[in-house]
C-alpha cells in the first residue's frame, strides 16, 4: 500500500524527469540549423525520386560537399544506362563530368557540369532552405522519427501560394535527412538519405580530377 509520503515523492520525481527531457526545437530553428550545416563539409548517400520528370528515378548518388564550391557526386544506382557510372568533380573553378561507360571526360566552368536528378536535387534543396526562412513561409516542427540515416526532426513547410514541403533534419548532424517537395516550380520530388557523415575536413583530392589514361577529354569554355 502506498503511503501518503510516497505519493508526493512520486509526483515530484515525475515532474523532475519531465523537466529533464529536452524540448524539441521549433521549425524556424531547425531550418536555420540545416541552412548553416548544408553549406559546410558533409558526405551523404542520397536516393532521389522525381515524379513527372523525364527520368523519375530512383537514382542513388554519393555526394561529398565542401566550401568554396567544391563538390563530388558519383552515381551508384541509376534508372537508366545513361546515368550509370557518372562522376562529377568540381574544385570550385572547374567542373569535370566523367562517364565511365563511354570512357569520356568533359571539363566546364564550375557549376556548369551536371548530373540529372542529382544536381537538380541539390538545387532544389538549396531553394527549399532559402525559401523556408522567408516571412511569407510557415515552418512548424511536426515530430521526430527514426529514418534510415538516423533520428530526425520533421518540419512541415507551407507557402502562401499552396506549395508545401516536409523536411526531416538529421538530429546528430543538422543536415537534411529527407525531403518531400510539392511545388509548382520543382514538381513532386522525394530525396532520402541512406547515410550521413558530417565529419569535417574532406581530403582535397576528392575535389580534383585527373583523367585516367586513354580517356577522351573534351574541354569547353
């Protein structure tokens, strides 16, 4: 039988335990966190699906990102042969697109070489993170879920024009872990991270490209 002294003790213990539970960040704070981490050093494997696009996916790509425009993308799984075995490497000045299947490498000014779906997903994520912080946008925290890449906070984003998106922010790294986008500009798209590595200091050689011997090299201004 519980004594009269035990009951207040139980109540006080429950209150103390509740006070020690960290509160979930609000939607705006999660968006700001994702914006800050997104422009830094990170490494992730993404699965990209795009409803209504000429090539819908899924495309699985491994992405390394660093400051000053440095980027590396490798396609791991592709819905078409044309997207298989592609590598994009940018050192911030020059971008190379290497096609292993065709044994061909093309050099362009930074930002002009692209891999369909993968480069589009990066652009769409840039757009989402910028637009989600505008005054006309409503962003609210909507819970926490366990995804393939780890625990993530879900943020629902709505625009006055009817566009909407759901963004999951990786709890450990602050990076986008999943995006569901419904937009007049971008259409219907889903980007899901299979893994996220937020470690800083990516090796410089990841962002430089030396054409292998025998590769056809095309250079364009």
